[in-house]
C-alpha cells in the first residue's frame, strides 16, 4: 500500500509499555494506513535508535509512568482532528481498522470518543472476559476537541466494531514486571491527587484497596471463570495496588518527591546544628545552596550559643536560635515553645544526636529531615540516604537538600566579616607589634579535648624556629581560660604576641589577616580555610575524611596524619598520643614551604 492511501486526518499515539518486540508488532499494524504515528516513551536513547531504524515515526518523551500522561504528551504534538490512543502491546485488527476508517469520515456529532473492543491475551491464552488492570485508561478513538478524562466519566460511550488485541505477560516473570510497572503508575496517580494521608488513613487504604481490586477482578469481572489465568491476573492486580501505595510512600513521602513538587510553597526552614564551631563552618555550604535554590525562603539556624558567631553576618541566614552547651530542661522547654510559634514548613536536623532529635520531635512541622551520622535514623518525614561511614561532613549535610530533589552546586565553606571587623583586627594586631611586612603565622596550641593537643613543648620548639626567621612572625591565639596553660610559651620568647582576651568574632577577624595557621584538630584551621588562608593541621584520633574534607593543594590545607591502629578510639585523654607523633622540624619545614618558596 502506498502512502497516498494513508489517512492524513488521523494520528496514532502509542504509549510505550516496555516491550520492544510488541511495539514493533503494534507499529507494523499501523504503519500501512496511518500517516502520522507518535510513540511516547521514556528518555532511552537505545530504544530511540532501534525504533528510528525501522519506522518513520515521531518520538516524544514523558517521564511519568502513567499511560494517561503519555497520551497527553503525544496530544501536544499532533494537529490532526482525530487521534487513536493505544498501547504498544496492542494490535489493531482488520475489522477494527475498517470501523475506525469509516468513523473518521463522518462529521463529529455528540459522541466524540469511541472505545475499542478489547480482547486480552494473558499467559499465552486468549481470555473470554477482557480482564483489565484497575483504573486502567481505556484505549480509544477520539476527536481532538475532547479531553482524555471524559472516557472515565460516567455515561455510555459508543464502542466500535472489530477487535483490539492486547498482549499481556507471557510468563509469571513478565507478569511480575508488569506489577512493578503498574505499581509505579498508581503511585504517580496518588501523587497527582495531592492528597495528604494521615498514617492511619494510609494504612487502611493500603490494606483495604487491594482486597477491593481482587474482588472486582476475580468476582465482578468473572476472573474466576478464566481458571489459572483469572486467579493469576486478580492476584497481580491486587499486588500492584498494594505496591502502588508502598511505592507512593517510598518515593513521594519519605523519598521527598511530594515535598519537591511543593518547594515553591515553602516559606520558612529551620536548620538544627547543635555542634561545635568547626562543624558549623562545614554546614555553611548547605545553607548557601539552600538559599540559592530557594531564594524566597526564610532560613533560621539553631545551634550552641558559643558556635553562633560563625553564622553571624551570613546573608543566607535570616534568624538565629541558641541553646547553652548543657541546657536545662527549662531552657529546652522555652526554646521549643518559641519555635512552635513560628510554624516552620521544613526542619532539617543535619547532625542529629539525642538532644537534637528530642527537640525535633517536639517542634511542629509537616516536613522533617533528621540526618544521623551514626545509629538508626528516626523522627523524619523525608529520609536521607544512609551514608558511607567515611563520607565528609559537608557531603552528609548536603544530603539534606539532595533528599528534596535539589542538587548541590558548590561545596566551599564561608564566613562573613564586616569591614569594621577587619579594620579592628588590623589595628589591634599593629598595636601589639605585629609587622605586616613579615609572614604572619598564627598558632593555636590548644583544643577542646586534650587528646587532640600536640604537646606544648613541641609547639615551643616550633615557635622558636619560626621566630628565628626574620621574614616570619609567629603569634599565638587561645581563650582566656586556656591562657594559664599557654603562657609557658613565653618562657623562651618573652615578646611572643598571645591573643587571649578576645571574642570568637575577633578571633575570626585576626585569622583573616594571617598568612598561615598552624592548628590542632580545632576550629581556627576551619576558619582559615573558609578565608583561603593556608593551613597546617596536626590531626589526632578523629576521622580525617569526615571532618577535614579539604583538598591539600586547592584549599592549601595540609594535614599531618598518622594512620595508627588505635585511630577512632573516641577517647578524650591519652598518655601516649602516637597519632600526634610529628616532630617540630617536619612541621617547621612544611610551614616554611607553604609560606613562600623563597624562604630558606
């Protein structure tokens, strides 16, 4: 048959249902008499190449798994008055073709849609009763002035003569594949209704609906008269219904897709980060990425009161909430009451532990993300993936936005200072005798716990060596409480400048003006890296990949590290500290190298 006998007022829209061989058969039955054929399929380039090599058809893509969505996508590509909407596993027989040909020659009357008489082949057997999947969209001929949904509305639709043969699964294995596919469709359908189920309602629906489906297929549709094929089809359809509910919860609820589809409606987000200063600095990429992708959302942060300075002046943060490090029950209750007045749309606890989870459980919010580094994740509505144990803190925090379907665009840390703070640091350092013509090397000889502290005697030797270089000026920083321990460094170098009576923000500003920071596994080195200041870290027993996710060359962040057998001991004190067995000479050599290649 030549192309002149093809009908140019009719387009066939074929929803790809997964079998390439059955699609070929479907297209062969249509190609001889329909001018325009559109195949709607997922974005699969291999399938596209195979189809294009055999048939002259138009391809379009639809991510949704539902047949209805695929047909609607195809309708957007056609301009003919009539469309034939079928599946790729269906064959239009000769008599049905004749009935369609006659119908599209007539003028459009009250009836705009015509159902196609279905014959089902299932498990290689032609069925007497046309068993069809629950809520399945019927294949039909339609005039394009009518919408697809009308086929599901009450009322009678004319059925054409002839036969549309649908080939279901040939084996139990293929049936199982179809069950998964139909479950995906039903999950998508539930999501399209935008219904928020309570836990009880969801469980009842998931249990009762499959029973109804089984009764409908096996009893009402006379599946019991089809024997083995009938009971198999009824069980498969009931399973697809149950799995559809489970898939909906997996993908749309705890998988975050439902929240992702509603991200534009979010107004306020709370990030809980009850961690020390260094961990909070590692959280700044999350905050920035969140604000960049949701610019109209108000972002609040809850952290320890002493850690809040690293977030101050951050343009991505709108509000702060704090707790003391060891809060009383009254502190916690007051905070919870305050937070519950705000009605956060989403709460992210990025590094959860006992207290963070307790607070999260008491704050009212429809959406909660609780990212556990260790232990069983709980108290969440949207799940973050269980992470590789040695994955970096930055990446773990960014998993919170990935669970919303967003992508992390960058991972650098950042701290913000005002020009006044920088000016204060510069003037204060000059008033203390700091010579900015030299390479200013800041040394932080303490840490939160003693097991992380390189011996002070070694620091003393290192400072003495640095001080002997006319081009280097070492300075020391510590808290006022730590000064009693640090002042022994003045024994050999009485004119050594020690900054101890300063705030956290002032400490940050001083680091900003330095050329190199040498630190234990502590916060000043994180501050330095956020500013791009070269850094040397004397790393102790913690996990480097998690808490030091920096690149040695790109971030100028060098880590002295001994991979000892007792690493990850979780002790706070140790008399041995072999993990910190670095000599002052090797640290000095590294410092000189990082300060300037010209310094000898």
